[in-house]
């Protein structure tokens, strides 16, 4: 498991190999912006909205990785890229709502 701030301050991460772990989630601040290669297979992913940025990255990349949900049970075995579990998730925007001036 990653701490929530595990990637704080990381701006350019191009490659990450995280296969064969017991990861169920990625931290909210995982730096997908410059990611080119990401291997996440053989992890028991929990398909909740926290994985929505991962789904967006998978859809935008021609990666062959078809990583699947382990939980919740009704989504077990479904590809993260296509699972209905993540279809209605809203992705966070870059703009912060705090301190906005009118």
C-alpha cells in the first residue's frame, strides 16, 4: 500500500513497474501526466472511483495490459479499462476549488 502522499512533488514519472504486489489502490496523487510505461498486472485491484485516473490512462494508451478488478465481487475479473464500476466516476480537475477569486 502506498501512503497518500507517496508521490508528492513527483512531476515527471515515465515508467513504473508495480506488478506482482498486493496493491488494491493507487494514491490519489499518482503522477499519470507523463507516464509512458506502467505495469500493474497481478494485483488485487479494488475497482472504485479512486482508480478512475488509472482507467483514463489505460484508455489513452495502447497498453496491452488488461488488468482486472478483484473487488467488489460483482466486478471481479472485469478489465479496469472497461468495468462498469468506474463509468460514472468523476475525474478530479486540475483547478483547485479553494481560493478561487471572482
